């Protein structure tokens, strides 16, 4: 396994702004960010993830040029999920946006914005963002966890971002052989049980409208009246409010979802021992009780008796900011003149 050595010394002489883009299934967000991590402008566009490549790139271009024309660019970075050839600047495997497979996105953007351009996996930029601007400052080893519609883990290990060629973010590691079908063509991937899509499928299976985690937690709280604690269903109050949304199954679904997230984290703890997990997305915004269930399960599943207990914290950065900020950190210490 290879890593990339990081040393962070923003050059005082470097001015101008950096263009950071994040390509998600159906959405591209971008920002102009200065070397100190301050956001100067933002743009976003949405598209059909199944659209032809030209249609998706047109939206990327619209966001990029809309931001780039207002400032002199020190560099450009774009992040995405899937399997990426970061050295060659190509997207290799992108199951959620198949038309982009094989796309030489770096050459495309470099020509568009006329600035040095890098491609990196979004999970690795998220951990980079936490390290330089967020809750991972001062830490040498930790994991940064994306939850919600996207799922993935980036790992900083003894000061190096783990970035093996062809490496993914963990979303497609097999956690339950022969179980639910995944968009990647396999079965039993972590993401089949630990993303918002699983919550929506649970709702459908129970004959409910599509529910996200906050809606499930509200149902769980209404059931018990015990302040959204997913374990509170073990002792339901006899005088619970018989409201229209009351559903005795909600607390069980919420707790199962928390445990499903913990399953993947426990495997990562077993393998890489990050110790500290910084949560982003759905799990970061959920109740304390939800995260307590994740942590309890994580500790149970990863216990070896010799290491310190894993810890969970929530991101200190804006929800859409960490990957973009990580992109700027990457540009700042990558040696830009050699890659233009
Ligand atoms: Zn998969």
C-alpha cells in the first residue's frame, strides 16, 4: 500500500484563489477558496446521473467557468467517487455515472480553466480537509467517514493519506456475502445496508413513504417520548402519544442503521487502527443516541484487547465544505508548477 506524504506550509507568496469541484451522482458543487481556506464564491448544478457524458460535463463546465472567470486561479482540483486514475487524470470506474467511465476529466478541465488541475478521490480529500482545516488538525492518524447518500472512509495513517492505486473508499467492501444487490454488480456491499437508500427501502418494505434519518428518528422519538434515543424502544411508555406518525418499528430501524454503519467502521478499525473516526453527513447530524449506538457497536466489533478504544467525533466543517477544502490543501502542497 502506498501513501502520499503530506506537509502543510501554505506559501505566503501564493495569492489568488483555488477552484475546487466535487462531482457527486447527480450534482456538481464548486467553490473558489483562498489559501487560508476561506470560501469566496460557490456554485452548484444538478443533472441526471444517467445522462450522456456531454450533458454531465456541460454542467461541470458551467460551474467551473462561472467561478473561474471572477478570479485568477492558482490551481483546480476535482473529486469524485469510484475508481480513479489520479496520475493520469481519468475516471476509471464510476458505477453511479456510467457515461463518465474513461473520461479524461483533468485534461478537459485544465483546457477549460487554464490552470494546473488535479483529480483525487473524494474520501481522500475529505480526510485531507479534516486534517488541515477541521477536527483532524493535530492528529497523525484518523479516519474521515462520509455517511448519507454517499458512504466512504478516507484514512490518514501516521501523517500519510492511504491512497493505493485503484483503491476505493470502502463503500463496496463486502460485509454480508450473498445479501442485497449493489449498484456495482456485487452483493452484500457495505453501502447496500448503510446509506440513505437502505432507509428508503426499509420504509417501502414497511409500507411507509420514503423516510430519511431525521424522519425515522422523529418517529422513534414519538413512539417512546424519550428524546430520540434509538435504544429507548426497549421500555416503551404505556401512555405514549398515539399520534398519526407513531410507529413502533422506527426505533428498531434507526438502531439497525447505526449498527450497519458501525460494521464497516469496525472492519477499518481492525485493519488500519485509525482510532479516531470523524463523522460527516447523516450520522453527524443525527441524535447523540444514534452515534452512541454506532460507537457501542464499533467498540464491540473491533475489540482486540490491546488497543485504546475507538472514538467518534462529528465534523467541525460545513457539510459541503470538507472535500472542497481538502482539494485546496492538496493543491497547496502538491508542487503545482510541475503539473501544469
Ligand atoms: Zn458494491
